[in-house]
C-alpha cells in the first residue's frame, strides 16, 4: 500500500522527489523494524531450543538401580540400567516431540504477535521520523546545539563561517537563511547575493538577511565571475540531492558553483536528510521544470517570439564535481560519503 501511494505521487509530480524520498524512507523503516523483530524472535527461539536440548540430553543419560535379585544370588549389590529412564520412555506430547524438545510452534510467536509487535515498533519509529522531519525544518541549522556550547563551534555553522569573511549565496532558501542567521549570532561577515534573473529570488533573500542586521550586497548575475575572487565561501541551498551527489537547485546555482570552482572557492550546500534522493539523474532534464518564458521575453513581443525559442528552466543541474561539502543536521559530508547516507536511510 505504501509503495502504491509512492508510485502515484511520483507519477503525479515526477519533479517533486522529496515526496518520493519520504515514502522510500517509510518503506525502509517498515522493513528495518520487521527484520529487527524477526531477528530478535529467532534469537529467542534459538536460546529456548538450546535450553530444551540440554534438558533432553540430560534425560537421555542412563539411570541405574539396585538389582535385588542379582544381589541375592551373588551376595553383592549390582547396578542395572533403569528402563524407566530410557529415552524411549521420555514423555511426549501429542505432536510427537519430546517434552524437553518442545513442539514445532513452541518458542515462536504467531503471525499475529509478530505483526502486532512490528506495528508497535513501526509506529514508534514513524513518530521519531516525524519529529526528525520537524526538527529538520525548524532547527537543522542549529543542529540541536546552543550557540554558547563549545561543541557548536566544531559542528554548527560556526565551523564553516568565520569572522570578516565574504559569503556568496543565491536563490531564496529558508535553510540557508537560518544557517546564516545562526552564524550571525557569533560571527561578523558580509553576504553577496546575485539577483537570480528572471525570477529575482535574490531580492527576497537580501530582504530577509537585511532584517537580521547583516551586510548584504545584491549584484547582477553577469558580475558573479568578476566578484568571485573576493569571496571566501559559497553557501547555497538545494531542492534535491541526487544519488551521485548532484543538485537540483534554484536557477543560477550552476553559474555560482562553476565560478567558485574556477577561483577555488569552497562550495557548501545546506540541506536536510529528507532531500537526499536514492535516484540517479540519468536524464537531468527530466527533473527540471520549464516555466513560462514571459519573464524572459514578454508575449507583447509577438513578432520576435515567432522566430525565437525561449527555454526558461526553474532549476539548475549542479554536478557533484562542483560541490565540496554537504551540511545537514548530522554534520558535514563530502559528496563521496552520500552512498553511506543512502544505505542508512533507504533500501539501496
């Protein structure tokens, strides 16, 4: 049923991979809890069988009794095997097995008991996943630590942003906004934001950061490469992280990442665990959205539009070779470590 719902969601909106990621994570939780309960019951069954086997083996040792007739004839007491303690006389149940060995169903929980225990564990695991999902959305940048905690300097945003640095970001990402907001509590730095034409999401990001008291400069997209030499670090958000470490990120992200690569500026991606997808982008164009070209070439220029094909993608495909580190609520990970995260969170 869960897999069927996931297929319907994917067919309805193939570009919204977060929905598929959540469904796959739920399926992984169900499989994991079922295997865990089944393994525990098998271990209990083996322990019971070992104890019963020791009991039966103890009953199989021959017992001896005094033979009065032999003692009378020879004048000495002799020991004779007791036929009552023979293995053939060990009590058996209706199923034909020995009492010490147990029946075939003894020590094994019924399907109903297994299902009930799995259901209870799955419910508890799903509640933890929901709490993790809420924490990802609200507190992922703080990573569960106080800014006064010494450990936050090693694992939080303070590890990636230092005082008097120049940070460049693009788009309007709530995750990046919270990341910079947390770092601004103990660091003094400035931010450069490209406009992000034709959607101009950079303007929204600049307004949000200005309200936090940060020094912000908005630049045209054509100036990204020219100003990248003055930037210490690039911090961007993403819509989805593919299995190969590539990004499906807001438009303009590929230009910023390529310019950073050219100037050897590290690129940090702020994301959450539920954005990591086990799907490989065999066709990167299939995960993009083409929106109305009116923002690029208005429809009022009808004569020109007859001779021009305008493509206006909403997302950019950013290759894994342009990314240096991913930062989520568990810490920082290089792109080469993503396979481990996928194994831990999905059935890959």
